[in-house]
């Protein structure tokens, strides 16, 4: 769970830096948080579906 929180926060920081450095993209904070949320969700979904994420292993 901690890895997903770190990934989410890194996505926000990365997109904020990209928004500052790239003058052509003018995204609002809500857009950045939304993109980060959906990216984290699909990362979790991929890991659970195909790789067997933490806590999903069968004993």
C-alpha cells in the first residue's frame, strides 16, 4: 500500500514539474490529481490482475 502512495505522490510531483517546465501544457491542479489517481488505479489493477500484487498471494 505504501508503494502506491509513493507512486501517487511521485506522479503529482512529476506532473507539476512537467507543467512548470513545459509552457504548452497548462493543466490545473485538479487535472494533475485526477491523472495521478487514475494512473495509480490502473497500476494497481495491472499488478493485481497480471502480477499478483502484495496481499493477493494464495497460501
